[in-house]
């Protein structure tokens, strides 16, 4: 089974989804490109039916691609260490009930829930999500203010390990949402979770935007050799993020990392083969062929294959995510 393990749910709350979208800074600038990437418009975004239209587009993309399923991601609010939510510090909110319901209604979706472990009801929410067949827990430590090495989260992590719920955590650069703590961008934020026995997926494999942000790919590679329960994903690495260097790509498609890198698109971040071509990771002919693929989920998958990622990167999530059948 071929799985995209990194697809974002985005919604404005139409249809009672409970979502909201309040872009700030770079996210506001990128808004037209994000909706265009999924075949919608800013008129749709501000219209009365956006959430249904967005979900419909995702289903269409999966059904007309070489992929079988997609992990659909909720998005938690940032919180202080005392559990106080900070909605004013976020540009996006997607409640767990939204993705759990969509995964129950559509077999193409797997539910990627999002819970800040400092929430006063964190354990109760975790149990609810486990009962609702969550396949993974997604977080952005540097955006949401989550230091998984904090011993106060031990019980939460132990329950995740016991239930076999993997932790998909953003690592490396973040330029599309307000960042609470830049020090939490390193894959080392996952150390305690890994030691407790949680299967962790370092989204973006710790890569950083060239010239602007620290790059933690070497840290990721070092940890990958130490922890057999650590994986990475290649989300946003076939795009205009300036994350991926040829040396990092060479390592990610090598035999040493084969089977430890999972496929992810990061939709609605638009895929593009321009930078992979500029940096010599794909041929000009490949770049032009990729542009002819209208389906963005499929275009990202095609680009990853052109870049040398094996079929195992598309299928490994079947055994890493929880409850995939």
C-alpha cells in the first residue's frame, strides 16, 4: 500500500468542521499559492463551502494518483507550559474530531491527530483519539512550544508507546507559521520519546532553509543510526523550500537510509521540480515531464521517484503507522 504520510487538512469552519484559518506574515503572502496548489481560489477560501471543497479535492487527488491513502493531519494550538492555549499565536487550527470523522467516512484518509501534551485534558484527548482509530500524532514542536524531553510528558509518551501510536514531528525550518521556540527545531527534541519507545518520524528529516535557518540533517542521520524506532519523511523536499541539498538527497536515497524515509508531500505546499533540477537532482527532461502532471499529490510522488526515492519509501508507512490495514 502506497501512503502519503504528510497531508494537511485546512479549513475555515464551513460545514461545522471546527477548523479556522487566520494567516499571518509569510502565510498570508503565500495564501493564493496554497489554494491554487489544490485547484481552488481565494474566492473559494473565503466562500461558504471551502472545507467541503478542500476535502473533495484531496479525495479526487488520491483516487486519481498512484497513492492509496493519505495521513490527514490535524493542527493543535500553541500552548504555554502550564497548559494555557495561545490561539493568537497560530495561523491555523484543525481539531482532532475533524480528521477522525473524515477518516471514518473515507477509507482514503488516515487520521493524524494533534495534541499538546501540556493540555489539561491531554490524556483524556489521547484516549479519545486512540479509541477513534488515530494512526499517528502530529506536532510542530517549535511552533506549538512542545519540548518532548520535558519529563512532565513521560506518562503521555508511555501511553503512546503502549498503544503503538507514532509521533510525526516537524523538524528543521519553519517559515509558514509563527515560531514559539526556535531551539525546538532539532530532531534532538525527540530523544526522550525515542528512549521511552515511541516510534518517531522526523518530518523533513531535520533539513533547514538554505542561508536562513540551521540545518539539522546531520543530527537526524546520527540519531537514525542510534535509534531503530526513528524514521524521517521527505515532505516538502520536492518544492521551493530551499531545504534539500544534493548531499542530503544522496544520503536519504542510500542503502543506509533505505526503508527509514517515508513518503510525504506536505500538501497544500505546492510541489515543484524547479529546485531539484537547478541543483542537479533531476534531469531537465524529468522536470518538464513533471510539469505535465496536473494532480499535485501525483506530481510530488513522481518527483520523489525521479529524485531516486525507492518504492519502499512509499510503502513503509503501512507498518509504521498505527492500525493500517
